[in-house]
């Protein structure tokens, strides 16, 4: 994974806890650091409590991109997308992950912790953090996403 963003904000609920820990452990070996917003166990929790801090940090410019994980990825994705400057993409495979960056300039990836293998999730994270936005015809489209601007 490229070194563009050394510290990666990450948050999950109990459904994404094991995957979050796997990603942190594996990418830490490659020199990346994480700002872990929790959760810190498999005890049942509410995903918005751990997604909001990641989305707010990216929204406010503290980080360029982030990762949120819940069981299906849906709730985490919906929560992150409540922020004006967030373009969160629910990522299920490599092609979709790459297109989310290329065409949509996604700045948060939402991962379904219970539906994909950990190794695939790691490949998707690499793809997400190393793929640049294509720009061009996609700029007008993403500029029309925020409401009230």
C-alpha cells in the first residue's frame, strides 16, 4: 500500500470487530498507523457510535480517507454518508472498490465484516488507499452530491 496516508482512521461495531483487528494487525506490519475509534470487543454495540467519529474526522479534514465496518456494511455506510463532505462507498469486491475511488472519489470505505473474507478485505483496503480519483467527467457529478451547496 502506498504511503500517501500514514494514519488511517477506522471504526467498527461488534460485527466488524474481528476484521478491524485483522486489518490493523496486518497493515501495522507494513508501517501504517491507525486511529482506532473502536469498538474494542465483540460485545454488542450500536454502529453509529463508532462510525460517526471516523466520518467526522474525515469530513473535517483531519484525515483524507477512512474505513468503517459493520456486519453488513450497510448501516456503517448510511451513517458515514450523513456528513456533507463524505462520499462513503459500500465495498464488496476489488472492482467496485477501485471504481468507488476512480469515479466517485470515495473518501470512506464501508466493509461488510460478516460477508467477505479477511484477505479480500485487506486487498480492498490496499486498492482503496492506492487508487487516485480519475477526475475529468466525474468532477461535475461528485460536485452535485452534497445537498444545499
